[in-house]
């Protein structure tokens, strides 16, 4: 069984739970994942910078951070920066909804063990991510 939680930090709105669950279900089904738990937390720039600094030693803002919780299991806390998401949507000429979809897929893929730390791995992860984004965008 796949379970999904969606929450937002104080003063922010959470993503629609139904949409996030649909995205998780699609990716997990395609990746043949039968069980897992994904906890999405929507944060702002200040909170993302703080999380980044505390856990990774990075003193900067990012769009997403994924923390797998159990080795070999599809269980993670995924933090998405709503402000950065909106900025990126504008920079990339896509809707905020499309960028949200992209970030949720990205977090799921990290949870499932994909990484983007080398050029080859990044290319493969982006290819897979964009395939899911395109498929889910068509299903709206």
C-alpha cells in the first residue's frame, strides 16, 4: 500500500492532496513499487535554507530536498519550496501546477533511489522525470 501525506508550514498552503496522491500512484505503478510512504511538506525560502544548512551544510535555498527514511524502502520526507517553485515556473515558462508536478515526481524518484549527482545519472533521472511529467500532464 502506498500512503501520502501533504502538509504546509504555517502561513503556506499545501498542495492538493488528491493531485499529489495521483502523481505518486502513477510513478510508483510505473516503477513497480507496491508499498511506501511519502510525506510532502511545503516550505518557504527561509525554512528551506534552514533545513539545507542544518542537514546538508548548504547555506542556500533549493527547490526540493528529499530525505529517504528507510534504506531500501520507498519512505521519505520531501520538502518543496513553494517560493522557488513559483520562480522556476516563471523562468521555465510553465505553469505553477506543471512545476509542482515536476518537483513531486523529482522527489519520488529520489526516494526510489535515483540520483542526479553525476552528469550521466542526472541525464537519466531528468529523462525519466520528464517522461512522467508529460504523461501526467496529458491525464489532467
